């Protein structure tokens, strides 16, 4: 487990993300009406939606996540979550304390030079995580307004902690959905020799609030392979399914 300035990156299903809420539900395909957890999960990204070769990550051995993508109480504790930094405003803290996701999926990309934990120190590990929740659009708009500033409160240089120093910056993404925010955390491996590039996003579209986290871990002095254009493609594909 790695911690960056209050953000916890879980390295079994590795990421940096936020936990959000489930709300009262109705069954309908209307974009402005609340969706069930099952409907959300059925609209999550699949390996066919992304360019390149991807596969489903079933989660930690012995405690597999449901292939359906529906989040149950039994697996909720395995999901990525965030611990706010000292600068995070109180409204974002309160909102995050109350909220939880309804649907989750992780897709891992097949790369030419994969990292083979724990001893391999050269190569790439690339993956995308998607979480979704549904609610009344006005409630989700307020929810976004509370949480989004928390993505931006800790921008800038971050001193070394468990890992090396890092930089968190805001990312200019395509104008997808009704509301959106994105940041990039570039985290040096302790002792040098590698970089974690972690893109974290929060997007609201009608009655769906979604987080997509895209990660490219590059060790052995290699450059990152995934960038903002890849993130834009992932977000566009994800939102097209809701």
C-alpha cells in the first residue's frame, strides 16, 4: 500500500479514487432518471470498448469481485478509496464520508514489457478503473460541487513520504458530461528508477456520477505510454454507454 499526501493507493486493485453514494432507485433507461446498480454495472466499460488488448481484473485471489460489476457489501472493503489530505476542505470531507459506489470494474492492459511483481524493476503496468453511482441529477450536481474541489486542494509539489516526491496537477480533458474534473499525480518510486502516473477523474452526466482512474506505472527509466488523449478516449467510451 502506498500513501501520497493523504491519498491512499491500493496495490491489489491498484488506484487512487473516491468513494461515492447510492441513492433511491427506479428502473428506466431515461438518462435523467435514476438507474439501478444492475443497470449501472451492465453499462460499465468492457475490454471491447477500449483500443488495444485489455482483460478484466477479478480482484484479489480468494476474494474475487463479482463479474457483473455490482458492488456488494461483501466486497466493498476491497474497493479503492481516498483518505483526504490536510488541505482538503470540510465539504469534500463530509461528502466523501457519506457516499459509496454502486458499480465497479477494473480492466488491465496487455503491454509488451509487463512488470512482474515483486522483484521486477523494469516495464509497464497499465490499468483503468471505473466506478459509478446513480441519483437524481440535481442531487448529483450538488454532490459533484462538494467533492470536485477536493481533487484540487492538494495541487502542487508533494514531499517524499513512503514513496519519493510527487507532483499533482490539474488536467485539461475534453468537455464530457455535464460536470468534470481531472488531476494527474506523478509519483516517484522510493529510491528512484520509476514513476507512477495516476490520472483521477470525476464526471457527472445526467443521473450518473462516474470516476475513472487511469494508471501507467513505468519502471526502469521508461517513459509513460498513456496520456491525456488516452484518458479522453476512455472517458468518451465510458459515457457513451450510460
